[in-house]
């Protein structure tokens, strides 16, 4: 088995980090963990009446496969529970253990390179303008047949950015040694190629 190699990919909502992370993991044969899904699962449980910290402590792999975790409502709930220190602490060990799995791992979220895996071999911060990200999220919602207004979706993106960046515990920010990839004017293929190139450069010196 090959030794652990961690790729930390952070960034705001709808910047493309999920798509990029999956592609990077597939390219290198690494495992992939969408850490935001952990918070969405907790948020969904809270929406159903559960206590946030208890839900995080009892979270199982099956909870990540529940239908409906990608809705806008669950996304907002996830952002709200993510500011709770007890929730983040409950999910920390799971994420760190996954990051050091044999064969390599790609983790994407908002505090992977700064808090979860500060010693990750490769760190990327994927971003884009709020307008571009809002339009992407709007198109995604419309594609699923959900009612949405573009102006409101963009405002929701900005509100989430502010909440994620200003929270006291593990605020969203680029690690000092992360390479930033702005996907505002990049195609999906171009963004993926940039990410793979950045990871390849690090692997070549690892």
C-alpha cells in the first residue's frame, strides 16, 4: 500500500471544489471525502428536531447517503450547525483519520487546510465571485425542479460566505501555503487541470 498523501481543498459554496475534488481523487486514485456532507447530514437531523451536538456525535456513514442532503434548506442548516464548536469537535477525528488513509485522500470543505489537516501535503483554495457562484447554484436548483430566484440565491451565497468566514471556530479562509484557484472564468476542465497540475507539482517533491 502506498503511504498517506493528503490533498486539502477549501473554498466557499458553489466555487466548484466538490467537482474538482472528485476529479482529483479519481485522477490519482485517492479516496474522497466531502466534509460538507457531514455538516449537511447533521443539519438535516437538526431540521428533524435533533440536538446538533448529539446528532454529530451519533453520525454514521449511512447518514451521508440520505436523500435530500443537497437542498438549499439543508445547506443553510449545515452552515448554522457548523458554527457550533461541539459539532466541529465531534466530527474532527473522523475527518483526520480519513485524511491519513493508506493510498491517499482528498478532503474538501472550508477549514481542511487550516484546521483539519494543517500538515496536508497539498492545499488548494478554490473560489469564484459571489455572482458566478450564485448563478451556478441557481442553475443547479432549477435543474432539480426547485423554485428559486437568482437575486435571492446570490444573497444567500453572500450570507453564507459571511457566516463561514466570520465564525469564531475554524473560520473559512485560505491556508497560508494554499494555492488559490479562481474558477470564475474557467471551464470545469480548465479548473480540474489547474488543480491536478498543482497537486502533481507537490507530489513530485514529496
